[in-house]
C-alpha cells in the first residue's frame, strides 16, 4: 500500500513538475471571478501575502471594475471593504520590493480605484517612481504620465522631466498607444519643436497601427485640441481611422470626438453623416439616463424634426432621473436647438434647482446662460442663480472664471451692481488675456446702460474700470513678442470696445511682428483681418508673398481663409494674379475632397473677386455635388446651413450673370421668393429722406420707385428711368403694379432682354443705392468686394448704377436741403450731361 502511494506521488511529481514550488495563493487569486473572492483570499492569507500577491490582487480588483459599464461600477463599495485597507497597508510597506513595472501598475490601479491623491500610499508610490524614472521602460513611463495627469500634475516639474525624457527617446517609441498617451500628458509643456516632432511621429505610427484601436487617433485629436493647433493633414488621417470605427462607437465616444472637432473647427461631411446614422441606430438602446444624455447632446442638434421630437419626448420621461451634470448637458443641448418644449424645460430646470449646490462656478455660469437664451421664465430661479454667481465671483481668483461669471452676471437684469463685483473684476484684469478683456468690456457696457444714474453721467467706478481695461489691453499688445500667441488671443475678439480702443494698436503690433508671418499662421491672420474689416496693405502684401512662396505647405482647404480678406475687403495686392493662380492650382486637384459647404464658400469668395475657375464651377453645379451638399446641410448647425444656402444662391446668380458660357441654370427662384416673403423690407430714415428728395430732383415722386426687386432678386434702393434726353419718365400705375406683383415675374436670362425691349429707344434704367458703413472697410472709404460685385451685376442687368456713400451724404458739405438735392442731381445727371 505504502509502496503504491510512493509510486503515485513520484508519478505526480514527474508529470506535474514544480507542483511543490507552485504559488498556491497566486493561483487562488487568478481563478477569482469577483471582488469578494479576491478579498476572501486576501483575508485568509494575510501573513503569506508577498508583493506579487498584493499587485495581483489590486490588478484584479481594477479589472473587475473596468469590465462593468460605468453605471454599474462599485468602486466605493470595494474601497470600503476591510481587506482593501489590508492591501493598501501591505502595498505601502512593500514599495521597496516592487520592480519598476509593478510600481507604476500599483500606482495606476490604486488611482483607478479612487484612492485619494493625498493618501500616503499614493504619495510614496509617486516619490519612488520619480526616483527610478530614468530607467523606466517607455510603456511604464507613459502609464506614470497618466497617473500624474490624474493628479492634476500636468504642469509639475515631474511632468517636465518626463517631457524631457520623451524628447530624448522619441525615436525609440514604436507603439502608437504609448506615443499618444505621452502626447496627451505632456501637451501643456511641449515646445513648438517637440510639438512638430510628436506630430511627425504620430503621423508615422498611425499608418502602421491596428486601425481598430480608435483611441489612438482620438488621443492625437485631443492633443491638437489641447494645443489649439489645427494640423489639417493629421486631423484628416485621424478622421479616416475614426470613420472606420463608427459602427463600434457608443454615444459617449462619439460625443467626445464631436466636441474635439468642434473646438478645432474641423468640419467633415462624411464624419457627420456617419455619426448621425450611428446615433440614430442607438436611440432604441439608450434607455437609461447616462447613455441617453450622451445621445441627446450629440444627436439633437443634427436630427430631423421628427427625431428631435422623439428625443425630447424621451427626455421628458427620463428628466426626473437625471443627475446634476446630465441636467446641465440637456439644458445646453436644448438651448443649441432653440427648443420651445416648455414641459421639458420646466422639468430640467427643476432638476437643476435641486442640485444647485453641486455645481462648480463655470457650470453655474453655463446653466444661467442656457436658461436665459432659452427664454425660460422663472424669476425665483434666476434670483437664486444671480446670488450664487455674485458669491462665486467674489471669492474667485482665476481670471477665466471671473471673466465667465462676469459675462453671465451682466446678462441678468438687476437694479444695481454690487461694488464687490467691480472690485473683484478690477483685481484680475491685469492677468486677463485680450479675449477676457474684451468680454469684460461687454459686461461693463451693459452695466453702464442699466445703471439708473446713466442718464445723467457714467458712474466713476465704471470709468475707472474701463480705463484700466484700455491700459491693460495696450500693455499686453505692446509687450507681446510671439505672433502665434497674439493671434490665439485675437481669435474670437469683436465689438465696439476692441474696435475703438485696441484695433489700431493691434495693427501696429501685427506689423511689428511681420517677420513672424509664415505659412502656418497665414490663414489665422487672414481670418482676423476679414473679421475686423480693417484694410492693412502691408499685412496683406506680406500674406501674399508668404502664400505664393509656400503654397505647397498650406493645406488645400486653407486657401479659402487665405483668399478671404482679398475678396471681402476688395484688395488687389501687387502680385494679385499670381496669388489667385497659385491658390487655384493648389486646391483644384483636391476639389472632390473638400467638404461641400466649404467648397461653396470658397467658390463664392472667388466670385466676389470676379474669378470663376471653370472646374470649380462645374463641380459645384453638378447633380452629384448638389445632392451631396443637400445631405450635408441636414447635419450642419442652423446658422451655417442658412449661410451656405444663401452663398449657393449668390454664387448661382453670379455665374448666370457673369459666365453665361458655362450654361449653368438659375434654380433659386423659389428660394428667393421664400426669402422675400420671410424678410421684412424696412426703409431707414435716410432712405426715406433720399426718396423724397429724388422726387423733387426728378420732377415728381411718381418718377422714382422704392425697393425695386430686379431679375435674380437684387433689391435696388431706388429706381428711375431717363429717356434719351435725360428726362425722367413717370411710372404708370399699371406698370408699377405689374413690377411689384412678384407672382407675375418670371426670372431668367431672357428677362434682361425683355426689360431692355420695354424701354423707349435711348432710355436707360438708373439704380440708386445708398451705401452704409457695412459696404466699406472699417475707418476707411475703401469699398468692399460685395458692393462692387453688386454694381457689376446690376450693370449686366441693364442698369446704370449710382452709389451714394454714407460718408458723402452725411458730410458737413451736405448739411442743407439744397446741397443734398444738388448732390443727387450731379450723381444722376452729372456724368451724362453734355
């Protein structure tokens, strides 16, 4: 019997070598299927637990949580278990025994299990990792960088050390995940040189990685967003990989990517169409608050009216279950789509009101803004919000936070403004960016207008603050030495304060930095000049020379922004023909890859400059392109949708009038008629004044017509007809009615001939247009491109065009009735008089 047992024992040893040396505790941990099993093993083997056991146990606890959906995770329950404390104590005592990989993994897992950043265990793990960091493999170093980011240490000297190591060892990184983690973690500290090196490396590794790993390109986009750097080729490459993964993405990931794209002003038609389809597919499965909120925020702005109504009905059913953050997200989405669902607004507002204590300062500002823009009526809620905003502002020390709170506070009606608010704003303005200063100026302007004493004089507290704003703005511009930083701060600036106080100084600053203008910042500078309507020839000439020399480096889609100020501001640089030719050559091979709406905007910009590349025109007016454009327009925000439709109409009109050889049909008659019905044609006091005087000059009010709609739907301020002897012809009642009856007008090229035929021999139609300040560059008499294009088109339609600039009509020379009449007579008859 004993001999048999001995043989069996020997056979077992031979067949299962090492059984005696096996780690039974480790084996027990590895077969655990739930957190309780892990804690049971830990509790029964406290005295035997080695550093390897502790690492395995903590790793498994996090893996169990990671496998669960976000809503079903029980991290707090895990943390409160007595044996979790055992693991923490053991881990802290065994730090010296951990190898490098285990050390970082331990830190990572404990942070994922929500151990406090200030806990002694976390502090000691970080300290030990810092000590060993130089010899970490890059995979462990990237995970350590994540841990530091989790602890809000992105700007620490420790992260700076990691950034330096990445810079030194970048060429050795061959894993896209490791690289993109470094990019996210170090984005706050990278230099322009390292930024470009990281982008180049990412571009290389994205080509060789498994395309199903969509988080890698998502992190690259996040990196670009952190830097506010729109690198179009890399964005497009990331977008292509993400597009392949759309069927696998949930609403949360889609919403995250959409937010990143929006921040980078990256529009992609294929992406928007794909996510719209995917999000629509997810409607039926998004039945609980977390997933539905993500779906609602992402889908509602691009959904059809029917889908939008369905989403709002579901939101109404789930509203009471939403938490504070979800209610805020839904409120902002409702504001974006301009919802008028009062029941849903009331329910969301009730959830918000219950959770006001849970919101951070910026979130309170976002809530207030959303409810105000929704025109939600609740004096009680807005009174509470105002009190909270004032209290938060009084104790805030962050400039961006004070600026946002100030802006939203100024949107709320109030009989008086607390002096403490002015004091807090005054305390931070020296630290504010140009954009923040501009925002604060808006708020002060509103407060001044609403102040009861404003009718008598501007209160001194506002005057002093405005003076300080002006001084800080000038100092910030005068001390600036980096063009890219200045352009970043100017990106969204507009308004009276900036135009009156800082625009001239800004132009001086930009000209001082002219040598820093290069192909990377030309589009941003061009957009700024367009937005400000300020014509600065030296800057325009510099943009021209850089664009011509480096056109191959400028992304083809950026040719739109580059050409925009030349077209809008009607400026022909010395090398104008060369500029337009190189830009056309740059974008033409890529016409099919443009987003449809952007191609329309580009073609319209060229049309304003009297430039009609045939290949571009034929592409836009092809059936295939127009169908693609219609599909894309359904996904665009309402404002961009309407703008694109208007520009397509104007482009269609320009091509029909200026390029009849292209044989593009006029297909916007119904669209224009609808615009006419929606729009209210109002006559300004100046136009009324001119109308009356024209009646006197032309020997009768029946010789001049007001607000005349021409073929192709231009509206002429005033129209008159002069016979061959330059005598005004009166309009018969019948003809006036016929022209004013829009239902009887048939628009088309033949109408031009009909109008000419209707005129007596030698007679001519005269269009008189009053040009207000919008038709000219800022602080200048230089006419803008659209006013000149309108003149060209009216002349093609058979009109002689008389333009009355506002600065002539309102000048000191024309201060009497006789002077105005003499001016009009000279404008109409002067050039034609013998």
